C-alpha cells in the first residue's frame, strides 16, 4: 500500500469514527456534514472525496459495524461443538456486542438501517455472502445430524435472531430489558423453537 493510500484509509477511518460519535450524541438528525467535519477535523472536500455524500458516509459506517457484528457472531458459532452450544454462543455474542458498542448498535437497529437493508437487500446479501454462507454452512450439518429442525436456513436464522434483535432494540430504546437476564434466558427459549427434539 502506498503512503497516499494509507493516508486515505486513515482519513476515512477518522471520518467514520467521528460520524459514529456524532450519531451517538445527536442521533440521525444531528448527523450532518458540518457536524462530522467539525468532530473529525477533516475537511468537507475529504468527506466528499472518500464517501461522496453524508449518505455514503453513513452507509459505509453501517457496513463497517455490520461486518464487525457478523464477524463476532460467526466466531462465536465456530467455537461451539453442538447446535445448542452454538445457539447460546451466538445469542451471548450478539448481546455482548450491543452492550459494548451501544452507539453502533443504535445505528444498526435504527429505522435508517432497516430502510437501507430493504432498499439494498440484494447488494448487502452479496457483500455479506461469505459470512451468511458461514452461518448456513454451520446450520446444514446440524440439520442433517438431527440436532436442528429441518427448516430452511433463512427461517432458522429468523427464529434464532428475531428474539435477540427484538431484545436488543428494546434495551437500546426503552431500556426495560436486562441484557444479562436476556443472555441467560433467551438461549434455552430459542433452542426450543429450533431444536429437532420434540417439546
């Protein structure tokens, strides 16, 4: 990598970090070009050079943190020997990520993220194909072995992540959920919905 490319990566990282700070402090309405350039100390021209617009910056920020969340949950799955252990590890890793990276989790669970996800579903799926495939590859042998219910992987993923995403959103917005309690109780509840075992 040339020095110029390295400087460009550093500048882009500074802008992304500043955008997340601004988002955490002021929400989406406060996430403006002026606020980000002021918080980062980076020029307006550099922001447009690297991201094209404030929307391009926010999309890049979403992708940066989505990739990190997917990497952490995939690592949790890889460390599990059984399907039941994997479900528990995935739930705990997701909730730990939400607690440790509250501002990023707010952005990932925002209406903007939902909107971008719906508008760019195919593109996002293609971008994340390796990670999604890793989850599907983790599911398939456990379905074949009779550990998990014989359901399409996309439906199993919804059954596993739906309650975790819901609990995370509630903790982030309403604040009436105890994440430690959720990490303790949700794995068994979710396991019952995806296990191949009766009852």
